C-alpha cells in the first residue's frame, strides 16, 4: 500500500508535462480499440471471478469492467464459488488455481463439471502463477478451456474470453442434446460442425471421440482416433485410442499405447490410470500398483487415484501402502465432491489388518460425523464395524453391528449400491451365515455379470473370506445359470410360444430384478405380442416399467434406442 | 534440497513477482490512459522488459527440463490462424507503441498438430527481438510446404548478423557449437532449435531456418514442423 503514493506522484508529474506532446499517439490507440469492439458483446455475459487475493481479484474485475462486462460476481474461496454456481449459471468463470485453504481451483472445476454447474459452452479459464505444463498434473480428466498465466495484460484476457465465447457458441446445440441424453444426435451435430472445420475443430474432434466411447461404440471410437492420429501425434487421440483398445479387450495393445504416452510425457496422469486398469485386466496387480504409486507421487491430491491405489494395494495385501492411500483420500477428499463413506470404511478395514483396531473404530466414528444424514453411510459403517469386531474376536459386538446393518438395509431396500451389499454379504459369510451371504452375491453376479468392476469386487470378496479358488467357479456358475435362463426364454420366443415367453421373462425379472438383458427381453416379448395381437393397456404399462428399469440400470444400453423406437410405434405421441 | 530444486523454485518465485509487477503496471497504464497522460507509452517499455524477462525465464526452465529429459510435450491439433491471432494480441500493443505494425497471413482453414506452449515461447523470443530491430513492419505467416507446416516471422530491420544465418538442413552440426548458444538472441535460437527437434512425426523431425531478405528485406525466421 505504502508504495502506491510515490508511484502516483510520479505519474501525476509525468501527466503534467507530457500530455500535449503525445496527443497524436493517443489518437491512434483509441482508433485501434474501436476496431476490435464489434465482434461479440460481453454486456450480457455473467462472469464469476474466483481469487483469494484481494489485489488480483480487484485487478481482474477492473479488467472485466473495462471491456464492458456488466454482471461480475466474485468468490474468495472454492466453497463460496460452488455456492454461487448453484444459484446462478455463469457464462464465464475465471478461477485461480491456488486458492489457499479449502478447495483448490482444480477441485472447483471438477465439482462444477460433476454437478453440471458448467457445461461444454461455459468458458472456464484457470488462472495460474506457475508454468502451464505443471498444471496439467492431476487434471488430465478435467481440463479447463484455457490456462492464463500471470502476468497477463487485459487485452489478452479480453481476447481470450471473446474467442472462447465465440468458439463455444457452436457447442450450445450439442450441450442441449447431451443434457437430454441424445448422444447420437450430439455426435451428428459434432460431425456437421467438423465438416465446416471451425477454429475449435480440435475440441469438437475430442468431444466426438469421448461421446463414441461413452455410448460404447468402441470400434468406431478406435477407427476415429486412428484417423485423427494420421494428422500428428495428438496427445488426447493417443489416449483415446488406448481407451478404445482397453474397452475392446486389446489389453496388450492398450498397454503399449499407455506406456508410450508416458515415455513421451510422464505428466499425463490419465495414462497412469488407464495403464493401471489395463495391467489389472492382465492380472498384473502388483505392476498396476507400482504404476499408481508413481502417479500419486507426482500428484498426491487426486483422490480417485488414491482410492484406486488403496484398493489395489489392499488386494495385494500391501496394507501399509493401502493405509497411506486411503488416509490421503480421506484428507484430500475433505473438500471434494468425490468423497464417499467408503474412503473411511476402506481405511478402517485396512487398519484392522495392521493391528490398529482401535484406530479403525475411531475412523468409523469420524465417518458417521462426516456423513450425518446418509443412511447409506450408516449401513456401510455398521457392516464394516461388524467386520472389525469380528477380526477383534468381539463376537457379541460383531453380531450387534450386523443386526443394525440388517435393519438399515431393509429400510433402504433397493437403493443399495452393489459394493455395499457385497460388504454385507462378506460379513455374513465371515459370521458363519453362509447361505445369506452367498444368496446376495449370487443375485449381484446375475444382475451385473457384464459389469467387470462389480465382478472384480466379487472376486476380492471371495479372496478375503479365504476362498479365492471357489470364487471364479461360483461366478461362472451364476453367470451360466442366468444365461441359460435367458436363452430358454429366447428359445420360447423363437418357437412362437410368445405367451409362454412373456410369462417366463416376467418370472425371470422377479428373480433378477436388476439384470438389464432380462428386463429388456421382457419388454421386447411384450411388444412382440402387442404387434401381433394388438395393444392392451396392462401390457403397455408393464412394458414401460421394464424399459424404465433398463434405462435406470444402463442408460447407454445398446438395444435401448431400438426398443424405444418399437415402443413409440405402439404408443404414438 | 539440491541446487537445481532451489533454482527451479527461485525461478517460479521470480516469475510470480514479475506477474505482480506486470499487473500493477497494467493498472497504472490504465489509470494513466484514462487521465489522458501520455507517459503510458513509456510504461510500455517497462512492460516490454518484464515480458522479456518472463520469456527468458520460461526459456530457461524449458531448456533445463529438456536437458534433464523432463520436458513434457503436449501436442494438440490447432487452428493456425487462431494461434497467430493470439500471438498478435500478445504483442501488438507493445509493438504499436514503437510504431511497428503487425500483419498476418494465413489460410483460415489451416490446422496443424503441435505444442502450443513451446511454439508460443519461440514466437515470443523472435518477436521480442523484432521489437528491437524492426522499423515499421513485422509479418507473421504460415503455409504448408513439402509436408511441413512453415511458421514464419519476418521484419524490415537490418536482418540477422551473418554468423547467425543458417538453415539446419544445410548445416546439421551447427547447433552443436556451444559458442552459438551465447547472448540473448543466440539462446533464443538455441531454444527454437530445441522446440523444433521436439516435434517429430513418423520419420520426420522439425527444423528452423534463418535468412535475411524476405518480403520486407529484414530478418526472416522460419520454423518447419512435420
């Protein structure tokens, strides 16, 4: 503050003596300014400035005002920023990367995207005092639209905002399609724009690839990325092709790609994640753990990665690494929207293996305080508590905790995530209630046999109760059973015994209510019947129920558009 | 803590200070312009020096990382006209304050895959140089030639000293001469060579060329990217 005065005096002095001399140069400047003003108006744009330093905040707001922005709001920390974004949708967000205590700029970006406070047409600029390349760390999945390195001139900021708004103008329609889950339409819109090669061609190409992966068109995504790579070694395209390989099951090829990306740039954090996933698919869990350890060394704040590492290390019986990771997940997750009760329960379970049972119980107590209003958290904590007591040989307490878990589970029936239910099943088995436990596991396998992450957890459960060998057998048998069940229904349909098929699939759907294929087939036979014998209200209602269930289980299920079209044909309008 | 860590953290710290300095100056210039005070022209010179310092530090950091094989390359597919527009906005006010006009020539439909940060560093270095030597014109242009993208910066100054004129294709050993990497311009060219060589596509590798002449008879710097 003190230094302001001599400065001000200094240019007041200059001002007195040189005004007239330089007048012609001033004219030239104002002319130039006028030329750039006529593209887009910033008057109607709502801008949010997130910056903890008063001085920078003021500087940025002054800059914005100087080029005509009328609506400027500000926030001094991440919490306030998120709060302001819940109330109002901003067109432009300027966010400092380093916000001191609480959420970092990166976490603000992640949360805003996660909660859909910003979409593809929102301009998000990360302001940073450091070298841009280092900012990419821990951020590979969530990149801002641009980084702005301090120092920057106001002309640079203005230009950046204007060009980003203009560039993103063509994302508006795509945003709308995505918000309505019309991914095929969104891809078509991308194609139309790509054909015109606008300035944001790269972003459109990138988005198209992401959408193809999202709806599960892996082969098309693979071919698409191959084509992009013909134009040069574009980083995101290499990563995308690796992802497509991973999803297509070309694990060895995927491994080569991810390793290649990291050899060229060891800061592409997403490549570590996918490489670890690939190695796990290749049953190389120890190597996968090493990869994630390297990544968390570079960027310790990414909590999803810490969780993944914790789970891998736990699986590999490397409990001290698991402890460290889960502790970091808990610590850095404090202000993150990605945090979950399982961070605490995983830590508690790990601590038991390190003979720190008391600390383990403390962690569970903290979890209850951190998630006071969540039944799911209470269930998760009770199940884990029971596990911990069991390991401590406190049978009576273990039983009590389990009974409580049971009560909570019944009160929230239906909405329990499979991983929590599997914990419940595991603890049943450990407590000697074999039948109850395996029944839950069987249902989960039969509903989720195509979801590898769930099947992986099932495998871990079997390993933990000391029956790794039986696990695969159990899973295979459960899978075969459901496939046989489905095939029998399909056979009935093909033989034209359609009424029997309806009956059959309805029973099957009661048996495995969360299996999308059974639900889809139940809907389809009902519709086949109505095509043949006419529409009836009861059958329409049932069809709709099954279709809604499929949507709920997997919004991107590949046959869903076909089924929906069939339904629309029967029930026009 | 080893010396290179100390160096790196000091560099970051210095860059942050420069940031504050630059922004303060920006505010002063704004107030100054508002009050129709002509001295903002003088302040631009200060800003120019801050920018030069800043790009020197970035250059230093990048060269240090490249030397340690820690330089992360981030290739994306960019609109060239947009890239040149951005470069122009970064520099035009300062150049304008010296009466130098910038002009750009580039096909709007030209796209290429390259590391934008590194290329911005190259342009900053060369244009900062033009700020000193150009008389009235700095011209940026881009076009395709033999499967390479050519990015060119030329001016109407006296041109490069003959010791610096070269084309890497014709003098492949040139960059190995250590005496070359001395002085600010020399370091800038050394940096450009490093950036060019980091751009590889299939069997081809980027290179630079420095000649005198061109459209305005001054220095002509070109970087070729495969």
